[in-house]
C-alpha cells in the first residue's frame, strides 16, 4: 500500500507529459499544413514541354489535401488503408446467434453467397405498363469524335485577312511561326491555360476549347490520368502511338514504338490513324513537309517506272496478278483508269458491257503487290494518288488541302460538278503551287501527263495506234465487233477519219467501258486525244506549249482556235505542205492518211507506211536502235481516175456524212 501513492503520482505525470507531447505534435502538424498550403498558392505552373516531341510537362502525381474538403464531403481514399496503433473498441459478439435475422436499412455492398430461402417479394402477375425511370441517366459509353478542322490555321500567312493577322499577332505569331507548326510557345498550352484574353484572340480565329486543345495542343497539356476521362477519351490513340505514363511524365525518353520520332508516312496505318485522331496532319506531325528525291512525300518506288520488258520475271508475274500487261504497265494510270474520280480503282468487266468497280485489292492482289515491294501507303500515293479516298477520308488525313490547291472541292470530287481546269492541263502548264501540291500526291510530269514508257521511234509524239488505220474490211473480226458495239463505228465512219461522233470527244469524257475497249484497239489517253481529236476540243491555253508552237506554224492563233476557223493550210493536200508544215502536223498526229486536205497516195502506199511505223515501234521495243524508218515518197502525182488511188478529201467526208444522216433518218 505504501507504494500506491508514488505509483499513482508517476502515472499521472506520465499522462500529463504524453498529452503535452500530443499537443505539440498537433501544433507542428498544423503549422506544417499551413506552410504547405501557402506554398501551393505561390507555386508556379511548370513550363510546358517543347513541341513536337509529344512529351507533356513533367509533373508529380497530384496530392489530394483532405483537410480542404467540407465536413460533409467524402474524402478521397488513400492508396493504403490507415492502420491505427490502438484497435478500435467494439462490443463483444454475443455467444449465441440471434433468433431472427437483422435487417439493415442500407443494402450490402456485395451480394450474399447464399440465396435467401424466401423471396423478398411476390412477383407481379403481369409486366408493368410504365417503364421504370432512373433519377440519373445511364452511363452509356462516350464515343470520341475529332473536332472539325479550323482551316484558318492552315492558310498561308499572306492569305490571312487583316483581322485574322491581327489576332494571330496578338497570339505572338509571325509569318515564320504561323507557317511552321509547333514553333510558337502558345501551342504548348491548353485552352484553360491561355487565360481569358488569349482565349478571346483564339476565338476570333475560329477556335473553341475543343478545337484548340486538339488542333493546336494535341492534348499535350493534359495529365496522363486525364486522357481516358469522358470528355477527352484520347488515351487509346496515345497507346497506339506507344506512349505510357512513364514517358508522359518524363521518367523515360523512349516510347514502346518510337512513333514520336517517326516521319508521317513511315508510321504504320494504325499509328497514322491514331495521330490523325489527335488532329495531326503530315505538316504538323513533322513540323514541316519532309520531302524525298527533292520533291515527294515518300521515296519513289523505282521498279514501277521501269519499262515492262525490263522487269524481272518475278515482278512481271506479280504485276500480271494485279491485271497489268505491257501497255497498261508502260502508261501510268491506264490499267485501271475507270473514272475521273477513281483514276486507279480496280475493275473487272462482266458480260453486260458494264463495269464492276472495286476500291480495294483482293487478298491475292495484295500478296502480289507486296512481292514487288508495295506497301499500303506507297500504293495509295504512287499508284492511286489517294483518288479512291472519299472526300471525308481526304479531310481526315489532311490530303484535301493538296487537292483544294488543284481546284477540287467536295462536289467536283463526287462528280456532282465539273472537274477543275487543272485536271485537263499538261504538267508544264501548271503553276508552281499546283505542281508543289501535285508532288505531295506523288505526281510528277510522267505520271501527270500519263506518258508512255514504251519506245517510240515514229514521227509522232506518241505511239501510233496502227489498228485504227487498217481498213474496216481487213480488221480482225473481234476488233471490228469491238469498234462497232462499243465505239459505234461502222464501215463508213471507220474508213473516213473525223466523221464518227466519238472522235470529237476527249479521252476523259469517254465512259469506263469505252476507255477499256479503246485501249484494246491500241489507244492510250494521249494517243486518243492526239490522233482522234487533234486537241480541237481543248481550250487554247489548256494545250501544251510545244503543241501550240506546231499549231502556230500551221496558221492557228488563239482567235481562230476559239472560233474553230480552219487555217488555209488545212485546205492543202498533204504533198503540198512544206517540210516544216508536215513536221508540225505530225506534232498533232496528222499524216497523209488523216490530213483534212487529203492526199494523193495510193492505198498500197498508205498500207506500207503504216506497216513500217508498226515495224519501227516493234524493233524499238526489241532494242534494234539501228533501224532507220524510211518514209515513202508521195511526191508523184497520180491520176485521180485510178482505182488504186486513196484520196481522203473534204468531198468524201461530205458524202459519208450524208450517208450517215440518211441512215439515221431511215431508222
């Protein structure tokens, strides 16, 4: 008992000291929290990351201060459960179970493992006539939709109007930073970080929060944990590009795919799609238009521009699977030239003189294409020039900007209005801006003008379609039937040149079926427009310079061409033209047989001439370059009463035309 009083005093002193230490700790913690809160108020926002590495600013994971929450609010859960040093006090469980189950007013979080023996309520005998209504809407999945492109941002600096340029200057743009994407620091900030003043300038340029964050910032100012949220939903695209939280927060310098350092057309199809969903186009992804071979957006596939006879057997076999033969391979765009808007869309012919158009290669064709080193994107650019894309697809990848510079719009692309003037121009007549945008679509002079890679040793700019000058009665049956059924020739219109209606139409105005049949008769786009129409249905300024020079020698000028007033030279016989005039006439695919003024050559002499042209072309293909074409002389005047004379004169054209009209009237 004597030790009880000292022990009591000792315990009381210990309790007092413990309470004092607890009070001191509380005061220290309160001071620490106050200092932390004051520090957060004065802390500056970290600077954004440099563009265009797609590396958002390095930031620590955000901490949540539960002390700032209202008493009624539920604090955010911590990552680990709290552990108390002293277990919480609770009433001891009763030794015996309750005779009746306890009923809670709040449902349990998880379902019980054992179903109840008695249902909670009797089922209704009939379904309810009124659907149940929830107090809140259901959480349906939210689909990401890329905001529309703000085309003002892609205008050249000099194309901006005065107000647009002033607003751009207020955003600290100049001509260099405007036309070189990612060079202005303002693009590193999200809309909310701009502040009210800068938001106003951006709004005057057509931006809102969604379009700015996508087309200017590409969501780079967001935290990684924000990307999958409902109102953003872009994490899936960054995942495709190989980004992860460690890279995003600056803990590593490498992505899983390395896509951020890859040029636009070196990305895979899925990666390029993901980048486009993040509002990138080629110009903004690479910061500039990276070019190859001095002008193209990707490397030029050299094998495609080798003449058919020089291809290896393996490449030739693969090309045949794709539907090529010597003529269609040697002339760019001829193999599948079925529509002005589908220049390289695959097609097959059925038994009803119509075309079944396919905009995708079959599995076997894709395999064949890969054996000759085609990839999806090189095929689409170098073979198709993206012409099988819909206008929406072009806009999605930013390709419509190139076609717009060439004069196309959605209506003309869809065939609802006429194609632009650039479509009928030769390469040399395009201006610098048009050629630059054509290069971006993998065009160059040979592919744009659809030149023939086959050797041409004749006097004409293009290979002569020799079948066209075989008399009707001597044509093989299959060719005669083709000319009659598909191109609407008969003996009179075939043997007298310039009379048939189809010879007044340009190649591009022919139907797909007519083009395919004309190709089988030896025509290609350039030879059709030269040998059939002689450019008479083109505007003066849509004709190439060298052709216009030849026409000038023959007496044409802009006025007579537009008025279709034939010059005096067209009334002369071929033999009466001087050498310079004959050479100029050859430039527009005239020769003695089809010259409007006629000729005094016999049919045998004409036949010999055509055969020698055909032979020279064949020998040129077999590399017999030492063959010299000997043009027959037609200087000898022949008796007009001779049965062997072959005169093509205006009088015969008139007689044939009268015959055709009479047939039409009779039917």
